[in-house]
């Protein structure tokens, strides 16, 4: 009986931990997903909210022409381990993740279903990573821009 209970508790814990990493990000509403503060934003006046500057990672989705893209499934992983998975219907997804090396993957929902990834290192200042989706399914254009608060290299 004891072995059955331990196996059942272990199986439940694994399932709960796996499903806890995915959530739907409600636009302009900060939420914690698997211990990482996350917000989906970038539309209208909400994109000017001063709270967004406190998020060290800013992922921007755009077209090759520079227009904002929305409605994507976003995942953030560190060291090959998934941290956050969420669907976002805005062009920015912000993460309060500790400094380190990450991979962000964006998959467009509906339409082409294109998926592109960017690997980057974040610190304490906000780092903006733009993932650009081309009209054709060619390779993505990924740009790693310097911190939003300063223009230093």
C-alpha cells in the first residue's frame, strides 16, 4: 500500500509540475508562471506602462516590414529546461527571469504556424529580443538589441 501511495503521489507531482509551466497570458495582466513573472502586452496605451521597464526580458514579435505580430505561443527555456509556456495575443511578452542564458521560441497560432527561436543572455537591464517572421517560410530574422534604458553596446 505504501509503494502505491508513493507512486501515485510521484506521478501526480510530475503531471502537476509539467502542466504548471503553461498558461494563457491575459493581456496587460502580470502573472507568475512556474515562478517567472510574465506579462503579455504591447498594444495601445498599455505598452507605455512604467511597470514594464522592470522586466529584464522583452520579446517582440514583428513582420519583416516591422509591423507588430500577435497571437503566438511563446516558450522560454533555460539550460534546455522549459520555464514558461503561454499563448499571447499581443506583440510583446515580458519576463522577470533571473540573469542567464535563455532560449525563447515563438510559434504563430493559426495561419502559417511558423516557429522561430532566439537564444540570448539577459542581465538586470531590460534586453529586447525581436523575432521577425518573414512572409515566406524562410529563416527568421532575430535581432538582439541593447537594453531599452540605455544605448550602450
